[in-house]
């Protein structure tokens, strides 16, 4: 084989690997976002329980 098809094939595999890495990073970022959202929700419930009133009422709304 000549070098042109080999370079094209290598470029294709590099693009595929880059897409796969980007996908994995996106999954990790979404997982972190989900966990932080759950933590925030639990903190909200705990705050309401400690203050014996809703969050909006606490801020005067």
C-alpha cells in the first residue's frame, strides 16, 4: 500500500479516538453534574428541616 491510504486510515482512527475521548469526558461531566444536583437537593431539604420553614419563606418571599 502507498502512504496516502495509510495516512487517511490513520487520520480516520485518530478522529474516531478523539470522538470517543470527548464522549467519555462528556459522560464524566454529566455524572458530576448529577451528583452535585443531588447533593444540592439534599442540602435544601436539610436546611428546610433545620429552619422549620421553606426556603422562599426564609428569604422573605
